[in-house]
């Protein structure tokens, strides 16, 4: 009997252990399933956190970029406020109106200038101001007066009038994707150092690689990629203290440097690089600075002239770009004023390439860069930079004081309406004059 009880007890214990084990196994399975669910949720949370972190970082970078874009705009607003404050008294306006009363007819530039002073003095709601801008539009044709017409149209819009803004006056579409608008002609990066910008496929022009100064980032002369934004991608353009071009004004320092050009005739090699018209030059043409030879690499055109003389630009300028054996760059500038037709420029314009970014070598056409130089070789000189990104400094500029002629028709025929960088702060630099 006792033995039977023991066997029954053992059997019950065995059954109980089995049940306990089975329940425990069930619980483990459930816990394992819950653990997997929790692990999956934890992984998803980690991914979400990482994505959020990347979004925050991207937002911070965008905020920094926007702040960099705002900085030059704030400076421009401060300049505009200063100009407006200086004209508020109306004394300058009265003097200008008195001076213009003696004229039978104002030029387009004089008319829009008077309207601009009226706008700053009296505001966009003043009837006389709006009438002055209307008068500008009545007498102007687009031609090479885009800035004049755009100024008048935008002023009338600000005054509440319905004006169909010309496409040429509108900012180009968003260039945030790095696409350069066709309405933004821009000299290629380092054209002042034979350094082209990349073409549409992002490949460097072969003629640029020799100089090694070209920028692959798209930029332009107006809109979202204009000169005031260059510093966001090319810090030297914004922070450099020896930037070019300059408004050439006294006082001047007496020159102790001698400069002479010895250019040779060679086959014409001309290119429309989407930013300017550039002529590449075979070796042999030299600029001598204190007897040190600088090889002429290429020359190209800006419209209007990048350099100003006493705040006044010329119709165009030619920049002849040279480099010596030590790698030092020297730019010889020839100012072009409107006058008679220029035979040398006629040869170039008659042989403009039909395709962009493709160097053209018309058969049998020879060209001597010396045909573009004035007889006199008096100059202004200063230390500057490339006038295009990346705005590299330590470039010697020699701007000839005697301009050469270019006809109005030749200026208009130049494929780029505006490919000139605005003048830069002098920052105490000496300007030498011989």
C-alpha cells in the first residue's frame, strides 16, 4: 500500500513537472516572440532617428547656405538705405533737375538716372517718379539697354502699375539644382587664367586643363548664381582683400615698371565657351614686364568693361591673359569705346563659332593679337585677382589708358549682354600710373 502511494505521488510529480515544463516553454516562446517584436520596433526607431538626424543636418546646412546668401543682400540693403538717406533732402534732385533743364532731350540713361533719384527721394507712389520711368520706356528699345528698361519696368511694378516684365528682366529659374540658365551668360571659371568652366555634361573643356584654375561649379552674372552669391561656393570671391576689377581713381603712384607687348600672328582659334568669346593663342606671343617674359595664353571680351575709370565703364574690354615661367599671371586690359568699326574685331565676329564649347579654327584665317592694341602703351596697374570664380588672387593687372574703337553694331553683335563682374573694394591698394 505504501509503495503504491509512493508510485502515485511520483507519477503525479512527473505529470506536474511535464505540465510546468510545457507552460514554461510556452512562456518562453511568447517572450521570444515579444522580444523579436521589440527588437524590430527598436531597429525601426533607430532608423527613424538616423533619418531625423540626417534631416536635421541637411536643414542646418541649408540654413547656413541661406545665411551666407543673406549676408551680401543685407549689405546691399544697407547701401540702398544709405543712398536713400543721402538723397532724402531733395537737394541733389533739385540740382540734377536744374542741370537737365538746359538739355533739349535726355538720353535714356539720363532719363532713368533722373527717375532713380526721384524714386529714392520721393518714393514709388509719387506721380512724377512714375512718369519719369514711363518716359524712359517710351524712348528705349531693348538693344544694349536692358538694364535701363528693366529698371523702369520694375519701378512701375513697385508703384502698383500692371507691367508685363520682359523675360530678360526676370531672375532665372531656380539654379539650386546646379543648372545654369541660358539667360545667365557667365565667363568660365578663371577665364582670366585660361581656365574654362565645365560644359553641360560637367566635363572640363580641354583647353582649360593646362591652367589648372577652373571651377566645376556652375555660376553666372545675374540671378541666383550672380556675383553676389559666388562667395557661397568660392570663399575667396567674398573674403579676398585683393579682388578685381577695380574702379580706377586717384591718387596714383608713379610707375617704376616697364611693360611691352610682342605678339605674333598665328592661326585663329576662337571659342564661344558659353560665358565669353575667347581666342586661344599659340606659344610665341609675349608680354614683357620689367623684361620678364609672360606667355600670352588667350584673350577674351567683357561687356561692359569690368574696369571703370572714375566710376565710368567703357562699352567693352579685352583681357589678354599671360603667365610667366614661375606661374605668375598678368592681365593686359584694352578698353573699347563706341566709335568707328574695329577691323580686327570684325575679323573675329565674322568667324564666330556656330556651336558652343567647340573651338573653331577657320581654314586660312590668321590673326595677330597686336591688331587689337592701341599705339600708346601708358597704363594703370594694380594687384588683383581672377575676375571669375575661384577669384584666385596675386594677378597683376595692366589697364591701358588709351582705349580703341568698337562700333555700336559690333557691341550689339557680341553674344553676351552682360558678362562683367562688378568692381570690388580697393582695400587700400595702390594704383600705379605711368
